[in-house]
């Protein structure tokens, strides 16, 4: 007897800056009638961080860590589905990119204590794009505080995401390459992606521009 597909109750959408994760999370939350957890905003240190002011990285990172923890620790009942704009582990990814060794040692003590108290998503959707595409989208968006972001930083973050998700096994994972599709402005691309998300995803699977999926990675 075939098993009925049980939809994930906790979905996290991830990817580097301007890859479309907040847009997709909003669409999914609406279509699934889910509670949405949005990425924390108004970090008072972020503008100075993008301007590469010395010593500001630790305060910037700790603010995000605390805010993300406070948001996710409230998720105790998944009777209503939840869609999050981020994966908590992403916080540590940025810490490794931005902090010195001494700062990182202190950060990890807080991170580990917080992580043990938080739920793990059933499904993570990783939106990837090349650094060149991310740079173009960043310029097109034209957010004032993001104009100081260097090309080198974008490349470093994109590489960190690729490395992180190559080794990620904590949840089922769908990798979506957004370099050649545009689910924000192209409804056909969006509908293909939503159709794929209505089907079972086990292990690591890939959503390709033509709507075909490669075999799962062990």
C-alpha cells in the first residue's frame, strides 16, 4: 500500500543576498497558509559593517544570533506550517566568514547553547546563484545600505554557502539554481517550482531550469 505524501511542517528558505529567498518564503507562506518567520531587520550595526569599519563584525553577528534565536525559540507547535526566511545554521556560516579566531571562539559558545534549544526544519530550500548574477541583482535592487558591499565579499559569501550546503544533511534539501530561472518575475518558473515542492523531497535533490530533477545525493 502506497504511503501518502506528508507535507513538511517546517520549511526554511536559504541563500545569499538578493537570491530571492524572502520573496519565495512569502509566496510559500501564502500558498501553504503558513506562519512566516522573516529575517530580522534593522540591525543597528549592519551599515557600518558593510562599510568595513574595524571591529564591528562581532557586534553585527551577535545581534543577528540573538534575534534569530528569539524568533525560532517561539516555534513550539507546528500544527500550523511554518516557513522561515533563514536557517539558523546560516548564522554560523557568516560568523566563520566575518569574525577573527578569538571572536569566533566566543561566538561558538553562544551559538551551540542556542542551537540545542531550537527545532530543525523538515525541508530546506537552498537558492543558489553565481556571484556575477548576485552582483547584478544587488545593483539592480539599489538598496542604499548595500552599495558598500564589495564584489569580493559577495564572492566569499557565495562560496561559503556552496561549501556549507555541499555537506548539509540535517534536513531534506532542495537545491534551486536561480541563475537561469526567475520565479520572481516569471510565473511559469514559479509554477514549476511550486509543483516540485508539492511532491516528496528526500535527501538532497535539485530543481533545474527545465523542471527536471537529478537523482538524490546519498
